[in-house]
């Protein structure tokens, strides 16, 4: 039994995501204008390929906590499981998962590219304030408080 468990464990590359029975959360960093439009319409404008990640910490790192030009806002996009799995079938990259202080960790997080079909999106929320709060806590050496703001991202079991 123990041997079987060892084989199934993939610590170096594992999809981890905030999820429910029906949805999976990914993060999209975008410009303020794109963020406002997405929040208002509760959809991502069709026709363009976007890059998303289910890793909150990777999203924070890649947007430099919302300081990177064109990536000032970070949206949490809840996708249907079917939509998420269709994204997985498309353009997939692995990148080192990051700690809150942006230190690379010894396992990989997934980054997905593609179009987000309107019917996949079940909700969009702005998590920029949370990312800014975390950055502020880190700047004042309050890592213990910052960690509490990071969403729980359990492993995603592929269907």
C-alpha cells in the first residue's frame, strides 16, 4: 500500500488550486481598464489568449504584487471544472512555485494559456487589495499575518 502511494505522489509538479466541487480558481493579471471591464461584465473579453495560473503566489510574483506595468490588477477567475480541464489540454507551462517573498520553491506551479470561453467563467473577483495587503505586511516583516491571507490551494485531482 505504501509503495502505491509513493508512485502516485508527484511533489515536483502538481496542480494546486482553490476549488469547489464545480469550480477551479485561476488568477489573471491585467491592466486596470481590462480589470474594470471584466469585473463589470463578469467575463473575459473573447478573442484574446490570456495567461492564467491557479497559484495565487505565482500570480503575485509574476505581477510583482501588482506593480508590473499592464499587470497592476489581479483578478480571481472562477472557471467550471470542464473549462479548467479544457485549458489544461491547451498551452501548459510549469514554473517554480514561489514563496510569499518571491523565493523560488522546490516544486512547480502550472501556468496556462488560451482563450477563456464565456461559458466557463462562473465569477470574477478582484484580489488586488489582498495582494497589496500581503505586500504591505511583508514590507513590515509581518510574514505570519501575510501567510493567513493566502488562499488554501489543495491538489487538483484530474478527472
